[in-house]
């Protein structure tokens, strides 16, 4: 039995997506001379009146978008941002770029225009008569994942056409449950206090800058410290209804089980092989592998699990990599009276978030063999990664595994040769795909001893 490597903390890594976002931002605003001062439009100026009329027209356009108008919506939005009164929007690090009409409408419905209007007039919020100007950060754009927009996507067998209202209907409840899980417990603080507190904290960072660059530092700090929510892309997704879900890896730390399991999505047939032990430690704290392996207790089980729970978990594993952290709604922050809103084109800090992993986490490898004509693989942090989609998938795995009713084997799992030779599409990062065939072969040899169901 192979020893699984524990996950190690990694801090401050600049993700590929962050690099792509920065590049898109740079290219879009490259027409501005580097270092050019940018200030807000004066109210009641000719430019301000023209911008008001143009923004009204854009809002009307978004209100009557047809499914084929995705490119037109994006181009009209980007054209507006390049006009005089909206150059100040270059302070936003994530350029809003809807990839479909549905994405554009979704962004508008979640408050995109509230952000645009704030460049023509600061919203004034607070308690009368002491209203205070506020800056607005926009909601993020959600990408579209439908057959029309992503026909060549690796998950295309599970994508729905936006015109097919019944496609994926069996998974709509799963999606609603996942979104509730992503949201976490309701925040009892419905006030603006968190935004006010963040504004104050970012002002402390800005205090270290020169007077002309205080605003840029403050605003970048606001953007980098927002708490985003996990969200699915736009589109509906079919349930996987066939194939075998194989899960292999270590669960636990000092007390652990190395396990390999296979589950049939058609019948709910389940076969499980576990090899459990406690870590034996040498003086000084290093692991005594010989003693640990000598103490192993092996167990083989079979039976059936809930088909619906199994399919829901497989569905979530397939989609986990497509769930992204985004800002779902606009955020408003009080503008400190000492700050003059001023930018310099091509300058300003980028505040990037960092993430860490606890070394007691382990990684499971999983493979979905031959659903809809393809096979997929991925990895799953166990038991918790503090990434909403991955944690929800882990919870769903636990739910269907707990439903196991032990009994005979109604359908034999695939031969190890199938696992070794079938072409697999890796979803996102998959460090353990090469280990899984060997672990599966070892487990399969144990499953041969299991009693088949009478015909």
C-alpha cells in the first residue's frame, strides 16, 4: 500500500488566472499613456452629460438583449469604459468581460450598473444629515458554460443548451443545495460596519504612501480584501448516470485508513478495500514505516449505496474546478474625506490574496470511468480544504458512503486493465492519477473474494 503525501502549505503563489487577469487589464487600458493623471468628470460638464446619456442607452441595451447579443453587449460595455468619464474605472483590477448575453444580463441584474453610475455621481450613504460619499466596487462577471458557448469543453457531455429548459432538471436541486453550502452560515451582521472597518484598515496602508497615491493604495486594498463567494458558471448541467466512480487515498492522520473504493452509478453497487493502522513514531518523531505497516488491519466490504447520493457527489466532483470565487454583488465603502480620487495610468499596487493548507489534510485521487463515453480524473482534499466546492464534494462523498448497506456484489467493478488503458481527462490539478491504477489493482485482487449476488 502506497503512503500518501500530506498536503503542504503554499503561500503567496500567483495563480495563472491572476496573471491572465492582469494581462487583460493591461492590454485593455494600454491606449492610456503610462503615468497619465486621471480624475473624475466634473458634474454638469458637457462630458458628464454625454456620459449620462450614453450610460442610459447601454442600460436599455442590456435590458433587451437576445441570446445572440453577447458580443454586442461586451463591446458596448468596453466602448463605454474607454470614454472620458469612465476612464476612472481603470482602477478596477478585474475588467468586466461578459462572454454571453446571459452573462451580461446576470452581471447587470446583480448590480453592475450601480458601479457604472457611481463614476458619474458618488452614492451618498449614512444617517441624515451626515451623508458620506461612497465608492462602489462592482460584482464580478460569471462565465458561461453551455453547449452554445463551450461545445469543445472537456465536460461537454454534461453541458446543456440554454434553449433546453428541461436539460439538467434532475440536478437543479443539487445545485441549489450546493449554493446554500457555499454561502455558509448566515452572517448576523447586516450593517455596513464590515465595509467601514475595511475602509479604515486600508486607509492605514494608504497612510504610508505619498499624498497623490494614497487613493490608489486605499482602493487596491479594498479590492484585494473583499470576501468573495463561490459560484457556479451560468448554465445547467446533466447528472452522470453511468460509469464507475473510483476513490483512493488516505483518510486520517495519526489514525488512518488507506482505502480504495469503486461505486457503480447505474446500480449503486459498492466495493471497498481498507487498510488501517496507527502511525508508529520513532524517537524524535519520524514515522516508523515497518511498525506502521505491521500493525495494519485490512477489511473488504461490498453492498449498495444510495444511487441519488452517489450521482450527486460525482456531479459535484466533475464541476468543482468550474466553481470560482467571485463578488456576487456591488460593495460600497465610505470615502475618507482626506482622500482625493486620483489615478495614474498603468500604476498602482495589486493586492493578491494568499491561501494556506494544513499539513494534516490528505489528498484522495478519484476517477470517473466511462460516463457518457469519457473518463475523468481529479483530486479531492480530505477531510476539509476550506474551499467551498471541494468541501461540499467531501461532504457528499461522506453522505453516500454512509448509506452503504452491506451485502453481495451485484455488478463486478472494471478490470484493472481498463483503468490502466482508458484515456482519462484530468480536471484541474491531478497529482495522483498515476498512483491510482496500482492502488486499484491491489484492491481489485481483494474484491475477487467477495460473494456475487445470485442471478
